[in-house]
């Protein structure tokens, strides 16, 4: 699978934190009563706050630096200067600088105790946004000691471990969240799936994949899952099974996918199916320029193969009755399948696997499962997929089982 397909989104790590922006410049009433900003600092800070309200960040930063240069500042002066400073850094996208200043604020002794917990959460998110995942994880864990049920932070910890390639800790952190019950978080399932895949844990990968597609069976999820399989699978029959699955679940989307699938089908002897698939891509206006020229050549080749099949189709029943071997019977089943007659295809393919002696029993078993699934017989389709034995092919059959649920 493509690693990029399973990297969590920026929104995941930063969910829910921006709300502090509206309140962070307000000093609690008790603190105001006890301390005041000195005039030499207060004047430029007031000008800085005016610039902030107008979103003039460079102007605000200049005034903040003017306040910071004032001699004889009190600790409270410095605290108020830095409150504005980290916020302006944040607005400028200087997340590492914002995190550095905010960490100092929390440790300054000036921050009201009631604000420290929420500011620690913000700090963890800033470190995540800055790409400092080690500090993000440790800060988030410190915050979780006070608010153990915060799922945003639990998710941030899992993602921080993942980004550091500490896949075992990423899985452990994610599973602590997933144990909470209810519908599991999609991003967490993707993280667990990818982490198990990186560790070579086939059982963990299969479990996460099953949950991901159980709860989020969207074309987008399928596309991300199938992308890696399509890039790494070399066997023609396995590729056709993947392309057919992509079509069934709505994940066949690009011009190249349609062309590659069609060419594989032509080579394998599924002319009518190849013609149908390529025409579907053309009707969706996927092809332009050189791709359109290639598409025209490909569908012409598919039509030539399909025309031969259309001549043979009326004789299929007789050919099936006369067939002596499992391979001969399978060929008739493939002809029916290519024409879209999945009822006759499944009957012929079942006869072929029952007869035995097939050159490629797994390929016949897979095609039988697909024919049954497309016919609407999901229960028997699942049984057919379960009988696929080759490890690589069996993994693809598991995906078909999920699609047949």
C-alpha cells in the first residue's frame, strides 16, 4: 500500500484547538487586580493588539518587539509580551517559534493555574503542527494526565508515534482509543492498518482492514486500500481481480486504470468485458490528448476480441455440454462471464471446479466468486472466495469477501 495513503491529515492533529485564539489575550480578573503592565510596555502592546485585531501581523510583531526592548520590564510585563508574541507567531505560520514561546509561558510562574491544562493541549498541537513529534507526544501525554478522556490528544499521541516510525507504540496508543467502544475513528483505523503493514503483521493488517471497510466502505476508502495492491501485484489474474473489485466498489477512476484494466482483459480473453469497461471510461470523458488516442486503439482491440466472442456465444451451451476437461468447461464459463451473463458463468465455473484438473484452480475459484457476487448470491460468493489457496490471491479474495458482505 502507498504510505502516503495512510498518513493522517493535518486536521486530525489540530482538531479543536483554534478556539483558544479568541480568549488567550484576556487576563483573569484576579490577576488584573494584583498586577498591571507597566506604561512603557503597555503603550506598544496596545498598539500591537490594535494591529492584531486588524490581522496586520508584521506590524503587531514590530510593536511587540518594541515592548520587549523596553528596559526594566517586570516578569508580568514579559509574560504579557510573550502572550501576544506566540499568538502572532502562530498566525504567521511559525509554529516552532510559537511552541517555544508558549512552553516558556507555561513554565514562567505567571500563567494562572486554571489555564495551564488547556495551554498544554495547545502546546502539544503546536509541536505536532511544527513536525516535532517527539515533543508533541510527550506534551500530549502530560496533558492526558489531567484530562485522560480527551480523544483528540489520544489521537495526536498515536499519530506522533506513527510519524516517528514507532509503529508498535502507535498501535498501542491507537488501540487504547479504539477500546472506548462505539464507531471506531477512521483515521485511527488507517493508522493501525498502516502500522501493522509496516511491521509485517498480517493478522493485525487483516483485522484493521476488515474494520476499516466495515465501518467506512466508501469508494474513497476502497481507493486508498486498493492503490497499494494495484501497484505491487504482478500476476495478470490477480490484477484483473483487483481491477474488477475497484470497478464494483466505485474505486476505478483514472484514465490509466481503465486502459490498463481493458488491456489486461483483452490479453486474458475477456473481449466483451474489455469493451464494456473501456466504453465506460470513454463515456465518463476521462480521456484527452495522448490518452484519448491510446483509448481509441484500446477499445478497437477490445471490439475485435468482443466480436469473436459474440459469434461464439450462441454455441456456448453446446460447447459446455461437449467439454471433457475442467479447463474446457472453465473457458465456457469465462465466455459467459465476459458477456455479463453471471448466472450461466457461475454455473459453468462451478462445474469446472467440481470437475477438477484445472490448470489454475485459484483463478477459476476467484472468477466463480466474482460471478456469484455479481449475480447477487453473496453467501456462495463468500464460500468461493474462501477456497482460494494461493497466499497472494487469497489476500485479494479477502477483499472480495468484505465487498460481498
